[in-house]
């Protein structure tokens, strides 16, 4: 393969990305399709064997949530570490306790927020845009990875998202977007329950808990931070559930 071939592949991929920046008809699935999509979402986010891999994607979204929150406060994002055990860390630099607290909060709730956005995108006709933007964000994340395991994870996710944009049939984009959204919503609950377990049963791991770190930095008890995470996750579930119910024709 020579440089011309690589240039052709790159140009073709970029054309696919740009082609996603449009609105299609919103997904209007039958009850059977909804059931199948839900089954796929649960299959990637619940069993331990599949969660071993899908959980890495949830962790990536978690750390990107921290990074985006840091940028909104003017903090400098220095790097992101990801590990195969689904742990991670985002390093940022800046002044101000409020900015640090804001950055620390937006980790666990963000997979639910993104999941809700994907569900709404599927029903409103923005699936192509959502998947194109996701592919670009995952590629951009490679610039901030600072460890070898993280590089493997980030490259794998960026490649998977790029292949999805390139090869996924247009007729299935809405279904895939909805499945990813529900998967992230389920994953956010799973991650929050794991964090709760750290605070109730595995307290020797507290040093790595976002809620514990926030409590030390702000003086606000960990329980309130855990409740705050849960409140945002619950709100996302309710909003996404209402969208699914409206499309399925269920009474409000």
C-alpha cells in the first residue's frame, strides 16, 4: 500500500464523516425492534464477559466528561490515563476550588448524559451526526492519552467508531445509536453501583473514588456527591424513558 492508497482511504473516511452531518427521518421502531435493540444493549452492558470490553468505552466517556468539564472552567487538560481494569484518571491544572469540584463531578453522570443524548438523537433523526461526532471525539482523545494501556484502548475505540461510520448501513444507524445510548445508560448505573460498593464494602479503595476525592477537597460529605451523581443519572433515565415511551405509543 503506497501513499496514494492511504490518501484515498483517508479521503474516503473523511467523506463518510462529513456525510453524517445531516438529519434523516427519526427512528420509528416497532415494539419488536425496540425489544431487540434493548436486548442488544443489555447484552453488551450487563454480562461480565461483554462488560469487560464495553466497560472500557464507558470509562472513556467518563474521563472525557472530566476533561470537558475542566475545559469549561478554563483548566488545562494535561492528559488521560486508561487501564484495562476499567479504571482511569484525567489530569488537569488550574486554580479555584469550584472549578476543581465541577471537573471532579462530571465523571460518573456523563455516560448517562451521553446515553440520553444518543437515544434522543436516534428518535429525532440525528443518528448520523451523533456517530460522526463520536468518531471525531474518540480520534481527538488520542492526543491526550498518556499511558500504554490507554493508547491501546483509545486506538481500539477510535478504530471501532471509524469502522462503524464507514460500514454501518444507513438503515441501521438509528438502531445502532439507540442501542449505544441504552448501553451507556445501563453502564452508568453499573458504574455508580460499583462506586457505591467502594463506599460500603470495599473502603480500602476509597482513595480512587471521585466522591471521596470531592469530599476531601470541598468538605461536602461523600454521600451527597453520590446522591448528586445518582440524581443526574436518574434524570437521564427518565428523559430517555419518556422518549422511548412516546415513540412506542405507551401512555405518559
